[in-house]
C-alpha cells in the first residue's frame, strides 16, 4: 500500500489534485470537481488516449519528437494559465505616463491583485488581443459565444494612486478606416451622418477593447476636482506622484535653443520665434524644473494652464455646453459607487448618461425634460458597479477621464507593478534604457 502511494504516478495525481482543488475553489464553480475523473484517467487508468499522436513501441527518434511535443503543449498551457490568471506583459505605446513610464517600457501587470477577469470572448486566436498580426483593424476573434462577466477573488481593492491597466471604455465602437481614433471623438467632430455614410463601423466586446494605462486618482464615491491643474479629492489637495509632469512655457534667449535642449535632454512640444527671443512649450517633471530654473539662458518660465473653454464641448467630458470645463479646471464631479443613488435631472444627466446606457445596459429617453429609464419615469438612479477616475502622469499629454469619463469596474484588467525592459525607440538602434529596466512601478 505504502509502495503504491509513493509510486511516481500516484504522487503526480496527488499534486495535480491539490492544485486543481484550489483552482476550482478560486473559480467558485464546484461543478468542475467532476474533473477529478479526468485526472485519475490521465495519471492512472489511461482509458482515454490523451497522447493520441504517440505510437506503440516508438523508435528513439520518435521518443525525442514526442518529448518535444509534450514540452510544447505544457508550455502553451502554462503560458495561457499565467496570462489569464496571474500576469500579463504589456508595452507602453505613448507618452501619457512619462516620466513614470516611458514609451517603449515593457511592463508586467498583476491580474491577481484585483482578481483576474474571466475571458468573455473565447473564440479568439491565442496570444493576440483584438487584431490579427500585421493588420490594423481585422479582428482576431469571433463574437459568436460571449460568456457572462465574472471576476475572481483578488488580493486587494483598487486604491488611489494605483497605476491600472484597463480596457478603453469608449472602445466599444471603432471606425475601421481610422482604428486609432475614438469613434465618439470622430462623431463629435464630423457628425453622425458623415461617419455612418463614409466609414465602416465595428463593435468590440469589453475584453477586446484597446488597453489603456493610467493612474487612479479617484475611487468609487470620491468627489474629484481639478483647479489650475492641481487635483483635489474630497476637498483636499492630493500629494502629487514623484515623476508627474506638466507643460511649461519657457522663454529662451535668441540662439540658445539647441544647446539648451541638448544639455537637459528635453523635448519641446511647440515653439514660436520673436525678434531676439524664442518661446517653447516643453514638458517637465518637478526634478527637471528644479534643474533648469536657474539657467541664465532662461528669460522666463511659467506652468501652462488650459483655460480655453471653446475646447470643452468637443473634447472635454461630458461634452455638453452646460459644462465649461477644461483639462486644468475640471469638476467637481462625483465618481459613481455601486449601490449609491443620485438624483437625476437634465443638469447632471450628461455626466452619467453613458453609464446608464452603455455600461449598465439600460434604455434611456428624455421627453419634455422628463427622464425615462426602461420606459419608467424616474428622478433617481442607483449604480450597479463601481467606477474610477484616472489621469495620466504626463498631465498635458494624456487622453484620460477628463476626456471620456469614468472607468467601469468590469473594464479593469490589473495593476502595473514591474518594468522588465525599457527601450528608447527614438534612438537609432533602439537603445536600452538600463536606468528604467528592472524597476518597481510606483
């Protein structure tokens, strides 16, 4: 008996059973315990030909080939499990989080921090996201089967200042010919008829929308306000992250441009020349500002604050003429919380209309200033899930909640926690940024 228990196959079965048991309890789907039968057959009884490709009495070359096949199958299964339930690798594609994260950083995102979200769209080409390789907008998935939403238990909840990865909330619809621009932004710019008559529209499920990465500034229930570019949460000014950056207008003496920018390795956004002086709009972190502010070539410097309300209706959330907010003067606005109710009227409806319809699947109508939800006259609404308010650390070069609103809980993928490689793609030869490689993300 003891010899049988210690048999190699029985030991493998015991280990596999323990791992599988924890996995089923994590999924909270106890019907999967029936899988014990398959485990027993795979390791002990072997009634099912699991390795149907293997021949009896194989030659040594065939054995070597079978070993390679087995190793590849195990590697693929392990990679899928790790990607689905634990970690996933992403690449930073823009400057919206610099100087915290740079364009060209390769990061790991933890899915078990907030709990992994089970895939909804299961008919998908493995190891792709939403498009086929070498195409711009050809889907790599089929929407024939959509599973119910399900998030497993995680280690923690989302906290303020967490850097989160999520599916782009406005990414439910894309213009096939212009896939990198928000459909809703194009709609506001060119009009509904123009878009529908001249372009092809495609619709994406939640888990196949583009990935975004931003810093969580407001959690469910918070009141957010941005005044002169500074963030206030529940009436208190937030301590800014160490590497947050803003745009500054700097006036340089004539002819100092090239040497100045080379000395400090600064990129400028815009420049305007006048007699004997040049004006530049540049992006600086707090540390960079301290380094350059006493340079004698600088004749003046001030932080840029966007005050042009003409920009609001088309670009700044909630895209309504009643709200004259800008990227630097925004709110106050309450971040919706699951179970919380608000009084609903024509004034605040633009703030929560997309939540009610797109994110929580209700039918909404406004008739003679009266609001109907699912054909019922209503004056209040109760939110069905939590929402979050996010900003990029590069505050004047980030498309975030100031432009498209709140992030729903069911769009959250995970927490960014580690940079495993950083490549400066602007450098010839794609130089590795060793100072940014192998670092914890804060």
